[in-house]
């Protein structure tokens, strides 16, 4: 199914074209927007095929698995790819609000395309080594994007970001070496087929811990999350938006994929370890958010805390819990991307995102305030928005699995999120401010934020059908036989 390669080929080809048009930044913006629309269309086509026809596979060059490069799309991959397409359109549209000329001159637009290519490749690959390769593609692109302007704060954040992620990559590569030494393959389907017969006593635990550590760094789980709030608030809003919306979710995706394929029946200590890390991530992230006085740092700590929702559901390994996790990931990608773009409007208006210099936007910019209200209160979990529905799904999954203490943590952290975002709304939008606006919000940013807010409302309105799809995706993850049979061409 050649459609599978399009989410990788479209941004890769666009990046090459952009390198030839670097002297015309206005043209690059239009090329980027056209490419993002094409990417969204290709991801929608992939989802349509998967939703109607089941798991789709492409063996590159005709080499059969496990010997060649395999691309695979199941419902989880297809749903996340559509979210990548939506974020791509949003970030490309936001570029029309103005990108620093220095960044544009040094490759901002092609780097965004390379980053999108890396994320799409990570969601599509059927091989754990190629997952590592796509991680490195994302790391290179994101490091350069973070360091482009070269001011002291961004360079400091970029070096923290790249150092800790290189450590994560090293741990991941070590785990892959051990895994290959035992199983003789890194193809995901082939591993799922052979692992029960070749695993050694204790090797499950060693490998699972290595993978948890590596992917927890990527996702931003406790105690390995400290790099994220120290770096995500420093680059421009559009870069922060794509980082927050997509990069941590690749870490969550990797955890979902490897644990459902290899460690469903692993040592009982592993789910307990992941549950404790997830609960600590939720609580510490939201407590830290209460102490912050900068809008983007508040968002960064909320991002950390909300990652814990999804990994806690993974640790329960039940269809209902996994379905809630997938639903919440989709909601969170859209909402956190939107909120970082909202921070870009605040930065335009006041030249800062410090809360003491904000306020008064509900009176001075009621349209902007109204559309920003949707992602703010969705993240807070106010009914009937998607954040509330996602938390409710996770809560029901936890209670159904008998993990009542996890449900209690979800309720407490939900209250902390409501307090955090309620205070943010009050201080940034509702209360009066003596600070004057420096410019206008920027029509392109308002259009993009409005579009993402509409997507959030659509997720809320269509939550029932969407949850049915995420429940099917959860069953696909837990029932590996179809995945193995389809990828390996009938070998099971």
C-alpha cells in the first residue's frame, strides 16, 4: 500500500525544495502550507484505509519482513498520523504571522519539514532499529530549531535538551543491542512472534527497565522530566507548539508499542514501576505548575503532568484503559499545540509571557479571548470539552481495572489542573492590566488558533464515535496475532 510512504515522502521532498528556495522566505511559507495540507490529506487517506481495511503494510523494495524495511499502519499509528497532519497545517499557518528573518535564513522552514518527517516515520516504522533512526532524525532537527537564534537562554536550553536526549538514545541503542543478541531480529512483528520462545530468565526485566528509562526521558516522565520545562519555553511559540504537541507523544507511542508487543506478560514489577512513575509525574508536574509565573512554563509543567495520564493507563494494560490513553493523547496533541500558539499571541501583544505583565485581554481582545478559552478550559477538564471526556475515560479504565488509587490520583491531578488553568485564565485574560499592547494579535495566528479550537470542539462533539475507534485500536494493540500475521505475510 504505497499510500503509507506519503507521510514520509511529502515533508522530505518539501524540505529539499525549500533548500532551493531559501532566498525567498515568503515562497517557503506558501510551500510549507501546501505541503502541510498534502501531509494532512495523505494521513487522512492512510487512516481511511486502515479504518476500513485493517492493518496496512508496505515492504520497501519488495523485501519481505523481517529482512527488509517495513512500514506498518494500524489504528494507533493512523490516528496519530492524522494528528501530525493537523499540527503541521497549524504550525505552517502560524509562520505567516512572522518568523524571525534570521531563523528563516538559517533553515527554519525545511527543518520543520524534517521534524515532521521524523515523527511520521516513527509512527509508521515496523522495526525497532528504524524507530531509533527516526528518533535521531527528530533530535537533530529539533536541536537545530531550538538553537537557531543563538541567544544565551535558547543555547542553554538546547544543550540541556540534546544532552539528555542523547543519553536516552544511548540507553535505547544498548537495549536494542541486547534484544538483537537474544532474538536475532528487531522487526516488531517478528519479535512479537519469537520473543516468547527465546526470552531468557531475567532478560524481560532488564530490557523493559532500559526501554522504560529511554522512552520516559523522551516522554518526560518522573524523575527524568527536568529537561522539558527547562527547554520548551525558550524557543518561539510555533517551535514550542510542535515540540509540545508531537515530540513527547513519540515517547508515549514507543512505550505503547513495545509493551504491548513484548511485555504484556512480563514481570509484575514493570507495570507497578510505570504506575508509580506516572503518578509521580502527574502530581509533581501539576504542583510545579502552581508555582510558576510564566505562561509558557505553566504550560510546560502541565504538559509533563498530563503525560502521566497516558502512561498510567498503559501500565494497566486493559482495553478500556488503553482506549482512554489513546483518546487523551489525541486530545492533548491538539490542545497543547494550540496553547503554545496562544502564548505566541500573548508574546506579540506584550513582548513577554510573564503573568504580571498580562491581563485585560478579555476586555481588549474578546474574540481572541473567546477562542483561547476553548483549549484553556479543555486542558483544565471542564465539561463537556475533550479534556474532561478524556480524563473520564481514563478514570473509568482505572476503576474497571481495580486500580482505585490510580483513579484517585487522576481526580486529584484533575483538580490541580483546574486550579492551574483557572488561575492562568484569570490572570492572563480576565483581570485588568496597566500594560499596553505593543501590536495586534496577528490574523494568521488567530485563524490557526480558531481552527485548532474547532478541532477540539469536534473531538468533544464526536467523542463517542472517536472513543469507539480508540477502543478498536486498543484491542489491536493487545491482540498481536493479526499484527504478526499481516506483517509477516501469513507467518504466525
